[in-house]
């Protein structure tokens, strides 16, 4: 696959139409009034036709949230969020759970087309990627569900799971990220409106990549997605998450929670390409991406692998983590974070080693251009019982230009003398030599940067599923548009 | 008509004038060698021709295929057919050699308004070229110049040249850091690429390389000017006498 030629194509398209996903779909929204209080939470719960226990769970979280302070330890700065000035529920109207795509609002289908997700085609092509498409807060269409159901895989919206599989949800919801975990996750617990739910039964290797495309649509609507993936004993699942958002002047809050549970011998691979609207060159607009993602390797020999390519959002605050509880369990974190213009990212991971011979690998690639700040913040914690635990961390930062920043904040705590923890870090700039070398071979400065950066990120990019790899390569070029010359 | 015509070329680097009035005509298919002592401006000449940033032309003209080269960016010059084989080839970590070659090749095709090449077809093309230079597939799978030996780097430069098929190849001290076997291999590769419509400008300290790649013309560059020009016998004379007379001349 040719990297830079496509990138250039993309960039050219963008010049005409700066951010191609910055369009607004004209669909009537059904919206709860602005602000947050118990009534709003009751409204959401009612809209979702939730059982009483769910409402109580939300209210408990809300009460706890009221006692909490918004965290300020991350190296990011943004205008104070007025939580009473946001909408907490918005759903496209006239959508009474469509049974097929024919029942889906044609406007909505057009939106997906612009985003390059031809659902219809995908349905016809039958069975490579199942898409649980989330439009704002309500799941619009879930494809391949029948096929997955046949195999015993549950792949549905979390709201549906609350109604249809209450025992599973009760057992696992909040078991990895409890409502008291942090400010944003507590908020999410109180007001989450949708997200995906996946359960893979014992011994099954899920044959298709599961994916969700998130999209923020209504102005001033915070997005509070909640995703939960449970891989039962000996199972395997790969989940892809991709995000695009329309252009807005006001900042939009996105506070999602993702919980993963891998039981004995199970493996979960979770890949994200995040390109929420980053704001304009001056930093106006753009998404606040405050996400809590955590996986628990509960069983022995289980494995959770996070791969993320973060190119969007004005502010990113995100630390996909692994709790390595089972003996011999493995946690992996592969990350590319690109910040350009006025973007800020504070991202990294936490690897908590509890079980014996647990292993974790962290590969983080931060790229900073423009006036952006990019921080890797990570914690490797080896607990007393984690005999023989091992960690390898590699943090590389690449700077483009003289006005951006790269910061690395690794925390290491080991309480077991048999642990082996390695940390490697580099900071480099794209050298003038490299640029000239590439240009002397005929590449334009933009093409050269894209090629060099893609090379820099290679170890992470190769962890992405093929479908995502191509999109991600393009995104890297797009995100760095205007960073040279 | 000349392929490359340099007239009264003056150039500065960081405010210092390094080239002080170069005149040089290179016809199609000709091989010119530029020799000279350290600090004479040989590498500066190659960078000025290739359009490296920071190398400023203050006077004079460079015409390439009748076009004014000075106003073109480095990548445009490359796509017009100017190739520089680097004295110190640069590492591009994570970028596989084959990908790098294809990106470069397609950039040129796009520049010329042509259709990009099919990946499989290109693979075959590169393999055939690599064979002549005794380069294994393994080398093409590695990141560009990363962990390459001196000889491998230089061979890689010549492979790029063979693939990009320039009209003018500038070889900047391609012989430096090569042992006799590697020098022979690289020279064979270069000789293979000699043709009546490909000119070369070979920059070197030593006559040694010119035993393998026989030039049509030899120039002595010292103090930012071409001090003497002649046939290949001039190189032998320099080998015997050294550059002393040119430093005296200037002094």
C-alpha cells in the first residue's frame, strides 16, 4: 500500500474541504433539557427502558460524582467545562429500533456514506466486519448480528444488553472501572447513553473483527459511551473502534468508559483510530476526549492488547490500562499519538501486575508539531505477589518544528524483588538531513514527513488490523498537514 | 546543447561564499569528474545543484535541459532528473527500502503526469536492478540505510539511481569508505548505468575511483573555482603531484 501518495490525495481533498467529516446531518433530535440533575438521569433511564437496578446504579454514581473534583494533574489546559450547560441526551427522532437498514433514516445513511461506511454494501458483502454503528447516542443498525448470535456471540448496544442480558451486565458492569474510579468515569456511569456490548462464549475464536463507528452529531451534546467486552474462557475477540466528528465552534465533551474482561486463556485485542475534530489552527473548537479504558486479565494466561492511533481531539486524556490479575497474563499497549497546531494530548497506560509471571509491553510513539503538547504518562506497578513479573516500555517522541513540546512521565513502582522492568525513551526531531534525502528522491516536503512519521510509528502500526492500518496511515499524513514548509 | 550548463555560479552557506564563479558544461552522456582538496567546495557544488536548503545561490545560472534549475525546489529538481548519490546516505528508520523506492518512483511518475506503477510490476523491476548490484531481497526489506555497512549504503544509493533513471547523476565521494571489492561492485553498477543520454558528475578526492569509472573530462576545483580542466590524464597527474600547486595558485 502506498503511504504518501494517498496521504497527499487526502490532504489535497482537505484543502478544499478542510475537515471532510465536518458536516452536520439534518435530522430532528429528541433532546433532554440542558444540565445535569437526578431528573435528567431518570429521563435517560426511562428513554432507555431500563430496569430499576440500572437507574439506582446511575443515581449512586451521580451522587458520588457530586463529591468529586475535576482532575487537574494532566499536562493539558482548557476552558472550564460548565456541566450544567451541556445536553446529556440526544437521539435521532423517528427511530423506533429499525429492524433493517430500510427502516433507517435515509439522511443518516447518507451521513455514513460520507464517512465511508457503506452499511448496505457491507451487509451485502456479508461477513468481514460487523458494524454496530452508533449515531450520537442510539444504536442505529446492527449488522451481522444474526450470524454472530448463531455462534453464541452477543454483540449489541449496551442499552439492549441491559434489557436482554441483565445478569451478564450486572455481573461485569463497573467491575473494571467502578463508578468511584475517577471524575469522568463517574459522570459516565451516571449519564451513559449508549455504546457496545460484546460477550464471546467459552472456547470461541470470534471469526470477524467487531467494529463500532462513533460519531458526535448534536451540538453541545456530551458523548458518554459505555463499552463492555467480556471474553469467556479460552475465547478470542478483536474489536475495532473508529471515531469521526463534525466540525463545531464550541468544545464538545466526550467522556467514554471502556471495560474489558478476559477470563482464563482468553484474549481481547482492542484497536482504536481516533480522529475527532481537533479544533482549528488556533485551537478553537474541537473535542475534549476524556476517556477511561481499562481491561482486566482476570484469568490465568489471559491477554489484553490495546492499540491506539490518536490523531484527533483538541484535548486528549486517556490511559488504556491492564490489570494483570491472572498468573502468566499479558498486557500490551501500542500507541501513536499525534498532536498538531494547538492540540494537547496526555496519554499513556497503566500496567498493574498482580499475578505471577505477568508480562506487559508498552510501545508509545508521540509526534508533536505546530504548537502542540504531547505527553506520555504511564504507570508500571508490580505488586508483592507478582513473582517474576516483567515489563518492557519504550517511549519515543518525535518533534516537528521548534514550537511544540514532548513530555514523558513514566512512573515505576515495584514491590517484588524478582520483577524486571525496562524503560527506554528517545526524543528526536525529523532531521534536515532526512528531509533533504527524501526530497532529493522526489518526495514533496509533505510526502517526506508522512513517510518519515509512518516509519517512526511502524512498530505500532503493524499491530493494527489491516482494515485500520490503511486508514491510519492516511490519517497520519492528514494530521500533520501544514506542519512543514 | 549541454544537458547542464553552469555559468558564473556563486553560492554561500551561512553567509560564507564557498563557490566563487563556477563555469561548467556537461553534454548528454558525458562523464565529468570534479577533483579537489578538502574544503574546495566540491560537496557544496553537489548540494547547490540538488537544491539543498541553506545553500544560497547569489550569482550566476544553472540551466538543466534548458530549464532554470535555481527556482525549483529540491523535489522538483529530482523529478526533473537530477540525482544525488550521497556521500553519507541518510537513515530513514521504519521505512522499508522497497517502499521508499516505490514512493520515490511514483512521485516522479506523478510529476510527469503519468499513471503510477503496479506494485508487482515494480517489485520485478527493482529485483532485476538489485541483481546487478548483488543486492539481496533481504536488503530491500530492511529500513533504508539502517544498520547498513558503508558498502551497503553506497550500493543502495546506486540502486536508487538505477531505479530512478536520472538524466544527471551526481556522485558525491561515492568511493569514500569503500574497500576494493565494494568499490569494484559499486563502479560496475555505475558503469552499467552509463548511456548516451545519462550524464554524470563524479566528485572525488582520489584518482582510484576513476580507474573504474573512466571520465571524459576532469576538473580541478579549489577555492570555489575550477582551476584547471583536462582529460582523464589530469587525474593521474594529480595523483602524482597532489593538490599543492592549486593552493599556491590561490595564495
